[in-house]
C-alpha cells in the first residue's frame, strides 16, 4: 500500500487534477469548494501552470474554453449558483467538441440557497443545463479516494471523446477528510496528442474551433455527429456499483455521499434480517438504465434516496418501469438523510 | 469495530483541529477514518463541531445518528448532543463552562474542568488537547503516543512547532484527568 | 491601347494571411478594411503560423473564415476571457480578439475590463460602429445621443438609456494596459494611422509587452441609412466629437 494522506474531498479533486496534467485552472471562489480553489492557487504556479481567479464564473468557463481549444488539459470548479453561470460556456464547449472538466460541489438551492450538502443540481448536470442538444459525461464520486480516481478518469474521458465531463460532488464529500492514496502524476509529454487544437497553423491547414453554422443542414449534421458520439459514450462508459444485491429483496438506489451512507444502512438492515442491497450509479450520464432494469426483475422494491425532490428518481423510474415498486425518499435544503432515517424508510417496504 | 465521536464547542475552542489530530492519529495507527466538519457560518463565532469515525473496517456513512462518544466543551453543545450519545456511550463534559449535570443515566459521563486544567498547563488554548487526552483515556481508541505524534505534525505544518511541548503537556493532563 | 501585364510590377495584392473567401459585410462597411489591415499586419510580422484569432458574435461572427490562421468562434462578449485562456495555455502564440461594441463594451464588459486589468499579453481589436448591425440596427452602448436605432426609434434619450460609453477611456484608467488607442478609417490619413496602430498592437504582443487595444470608429451605412460616403463624413464630423481620436495609453512609446 502506498502512503496514505488525510485529505478533504476538495483537496483530493484539486490534487488529482494536477496529477492528471491539468495545465490551466480557472475559478471564482464559492463555498463549499473553497479549499479546491485554494489548493490550486498554492500549487499550480509553483509547477509553472496557470491559475487564474477569474472575475466571474462566466469568465472562468470562457477561459476554460480558450485553454481547451489550445489543446491543454483544463478545469474549472464551483458550487451550484456558480455552475448555473457556467452553463453558457458548457454549451459552447460541448458544441465545439472541446475536452474540459467541470467540478460542481453541490450545495442547497434554488437561488442563493445555502452552503450545506445537496444533490439538487442533478437535472442541470445530466439533462443539459445549457442550451442545445448536448450532454456531459457526469461522474458521481461517493468517497474521497473515489473523488480522486474519478477526477483522473474525467480528464481521460474528456480527451477521448472531446467532451465536457462533470464531477458531481456535494458539500459533504468536498468538506470531509478521509485517508487517500494519491494517484501517480501523469507526464505531460505522454498525454494524448490533439492535432485538432488551435495552436497555430504551422505546416497544416488552419484549425477552426466553433459551435456555429448558419446552414440548418450543416448544423443538423454537426448535431448528428454529437449524437453519434453520445451513443458511443452510452455504449462504452456506463459505470455502476452493486453491493449485496445477489439475494436482495429491496434495493436502495443512491449516488455520491448518500450511497456511502446507504452502505451503513445495509449493515443495519441485514442485522435486522432485511435483505437490503445497494445500486450506485457512478456515471450519472450515461445512466446505468440496463443493469438497474435487470435488477428490478429480481427484487420487489427499488427505493431511491437522494438529497433532492426526486431528480434522479425520474431516471430510476425510466429504468425500472413497472418491474418493481419504486418509492422515493429525499431530503432538501441541505438536510442530509442519516442512516436511521434511511433505515426507517426501508422498513416501510420490508415484507 | 467502529468508534465515532462528536467534538463540539464554541468556534475558537479548537474542536475542528482536535478532530483532525484524532483522525490523523487513527490513520497512522492503521485504522480507517473519516472526519466531517460542520462548516460555514457556524465556524465563525457560533458553535462548531466535527464528527470523527475510527474503524478497522471500511467506513460507510460519515454521519452518525448515535455517536459512541461526545465531547461537549460548552453548554449549547451538551444540550444538542447529549440526547444523541449511543447507549453505554461516553460523554465528556467541560465542567469549567457547564454548570448543569448530565441527564442521561444510560451512558458513561465524565465531568472534567477542562478550562481549569488548560490554565494549569499554562495556555487556555490547549483546551482541545486536554479534552482529546481525556477522550483517549476514556475510550482507548488509539494510543496516546499516536495522538501526540499527530499533534506535533499538525503544529509543524501550521508553523507552530514551539507549541508542541505545551500541547503534549495538555494531552497528558487530560489523560490523567480520567480515573 | 493593349496593356502588357508581363512588364508591369505588382504593387498591391491580397495579404497572404487572408483566405480567398468573400467577405459577408455590407458595401461601405469598414469591417472589410479592418480585416485586410490585420491580414497585412500578420504578413508583415511573419506570425501567421503562430497566430490564433478569436471571432466574436456580431457582424464579424464569420471572421474565422477570412484569415489563413487558426481561429475560434466564441460566445458573445467572452472573447477577452477566451483569449486569456488561450494565451495562458500557449504563451508563445499570438492571440488577437476581434470584438464589436456590443460584444466588448456591453455584454462582455466584465471580461473586457478584467483581461485589460490583468494585463493579458493579447491584442484586442474593438470595432465601434455605434450600432448592432447583425441583429437589425439596435442601440449599442456607444450609440450617440439622439441617434435613431430600431430600439431607440425616437433617438437615444440619455434620461432613459444613458450616454455613449467611452470604453477605451475607462480602460485607460487601469495600470496594466500598455497601449490603448482610438483610430478611424474615414480617409487615407486615418487608414495609414490605423494601420500603424494595429501593427503596434501586434508588435507589443510579439515583444511580450502586454495588453494592447485598438478601438476603431467604424461605419454601418446600412443601419445608419447613409451612403458609404455620408457614413465616412458622419464619422469625421460627428462621431469623432464624442469619441476623440488618438492614443490614450502608450507606454514606452
């Protein structure tokens, strides 16, 4: 086992981004992801890389657009209200086929809301918060070590598919500390080549980065190419975890922080003779519809637990259809469901 | 076995740091740990708390309904967290600042004059280490030496190496305060 | 008399840095002239292979088509922020943004000011024609008092819409910019001056000096409802009274 460090989720995402070869990071401070910005401010300049505290979230994501177009690994991070401001840029990044990583350490909403943990930005992340027919790959880490692993993966997927990738975390994951083994730093010289990037047209035709075509026929073609890419991502990149589902009668579906709380609930439920399992989507887009559908055939109840009014629940019901009962338990406003709270919900459906 | 503790007090009493040091000591001792702070406006003046879990198994929820121990450094913390302590759990109460008795009869409670001990040690800001020393003695969850090493590392990281000695004394004094 | 072209010397040609694509601009509009001057400048400095242009939203949205160099088309108002990201990622490349008055001085106000304030080593071409050409002749932040536009049909009334904003003067208050100038193109002398200014703004970047801005008072005969000649005359006699020509910042001149 390598050396373990006790670090916050926010710090681990920042450090993993550095180790993934992020060369340009742009952000505007907001709680509860301040430590992420501060970690980058401390370490990026020391490594000869770019840190800019942007004048706004809008500017930060636009700087990401520029750095991504120039062919370097780049990232921005924020929390809910700031992510709303980034939607314009995310749409342009998706439309221009640019790779970029966006971190949302979600807090209570809507509006200014509060700074407590929440999962209320699920729709915005997975259904396309900006304008146009686009998707981001959305990764939902559940532990601090996984936040680091998925940050590394986010850069890899962004480059592979030339697409924005979002890390959808929450205030709890951002703030808590856990032992973590940090990933090896990638060598910048070994990162994927980007012959499409705007680096100066030396010995080749100009590269043009855009999300624009006045001709409906041409724009339709650009859209079809995007959709073909999304089909490829759906085929290759669906990720999920199951725990104790083999003999389960009831399964909790949860992602992120709630999924790890649910793991404690499984232990408690099984101690009381309730055969409870967990289904945890890791990719929230593309969503693991098929494995969840298969699971629905084997259990009587699929209980969705979220820190929202039931946003992911819509995807769960799309997967489950009528194959199993599909109730919902959620908390909002920054209230975090506790193990006891979830257990008492589970007991309502135990037979 | 999973042991959890909520350390709670006024902002400025060092509860967040005490939790970090405990978590660091647990990790160095080979345990799985989680550390979860209360954050935001609470940090600035009101009450602050953090939850630390130490376990020999992977930890699921970093949130606990019924912590196996609570350290209450002020009255609001006692009022808030006394009802949550697990049955047969441990409650450490700062007698220096809390006049009332513990109400629960199904837990083990220790009322210690933590501020007075810190003053005797020579620095009131070592309240958190006195409390942590007492907690380590009362629970035996990690060796006191592991906590001392974690504390020294934390002081060094914060550029406060000269405070290592007095904080060691505070840990010892807290440890000695539990029979 | 037949002309023997073989014996003639070619004294004027299309800049190498411009493509063969036809401009989409209206007759008499200065955008084409500015585009040409930029192309000529890129040629003269020999930087085409390391230059990246940034096209805005507005009449110049197709700017990426005209230059024989890498280019980006970006969101309305964000060109200076995108230029920042691009330049920081590739400090040895030459990055210029081409922005209209709505882009630079209205929707991109924050991005424009802060890129200038950071002293980004970029070149900004700010085309001020006092109107929103592409969307149909609406009011710009630089529209003159009493000027009729499709959103100020009775003329711009300062009581409800404020005054034409002198954005270059605002930026000139900052410590970081090395070159801020306002130029025009209504006669040969101004075209020569503007050409020199654009070259200086690019040369500054090549030399690593920092932020350079060339504001150009441009015409919009179509939406001003004037002939090209009337439009030139209007700039010379009226617009320059509100937006005086000349250097506002010229460090190390």
